[in-house]
């Protein structure tokens, strides 16, 4: 599992890659014993999302690979679509 610093770098990289967040968006995360808690606070309640990430495969991803999945999660959040990182997006339509 990534350290807190690596998770924050991955989130920052994802924000650049997704290119959907404005300066008003707050994206963050925290490492917990069982995984990550990531959140996005956008301009409205429909732009706000939090997810607990606990899937073993996702938790073992290196920083760059996680950033790619986090970027997809951010895009889905801004489109008001569901994207479950624990399922690696399998319940999400193609972006």
C-alpha cells in the first residue's frame, strides 16, 4: 500500500490528468489501516464524492497506475456517474 505522501502525489497527478477540477474543487485522501479514503468536494452536492478503497489489487498498484484510475474516478464524479475503484471501474460505462 502507498504511503500518505504517495497517495497525495497520485491524487495531484490524477487531477492534472483528468483536467476536470476547477480551483474550487478539493481532492484529498487518507491512508487507513484497511485502505484509502479518497474524497472530492466540487462546486455542488452532486459533484461531491467519497470512496473507501479496500480492494487488494488496487491497494497494491504503484503510484502512477493508481493516478490513472483516480483520474477516471474524478472524470466520472464530474459527470455525476458512479465509478467504484474497488471494482476497478467494472460497473462504470466507458469514458
